[in-house]
C-alpha cells in the first residue's frame, strides 16, 4: 500500500491532529480525525440514510467528525488516483 499525504489541520499542535492521506492505487481516503460524539452519532442514526439500512455502526467502522477547514484537502475523483 502506498499512501500520499494530502493535508493536516492548519496550525496544528504536535498531537491531536486531523490528517488526510490517499491510497495511491485505489484512491481511497485515509482520514484521522476526532471521533464523533454521542450526540452526533444519535442525530446521524435519527436522520438515517437509505430506507431499510441499519443505523448501527459495525465494530469494523467508525464515525469521525472532519472539521470543515479540512475539506480543502479532499481530492476530486479525477485527482484521487494518479496515473
């Protein structure tokens, strides 16, 4: 797996820093960020997604909160995988 660094939370201290990478081959985003609090999780579960889809978070998944300022580092589909 080859990761490419995309960005880190501006003016970040040395620890506790939301960070984004892209996996070069697949274009998958790897995101380190703050864990969503219970209020956020509960609201996401209340809103739901598609009819009939569980709102439970499986053990192998997490819900994170990505600060809005970090959106600047999200690549578009054409940028995600370098040819």
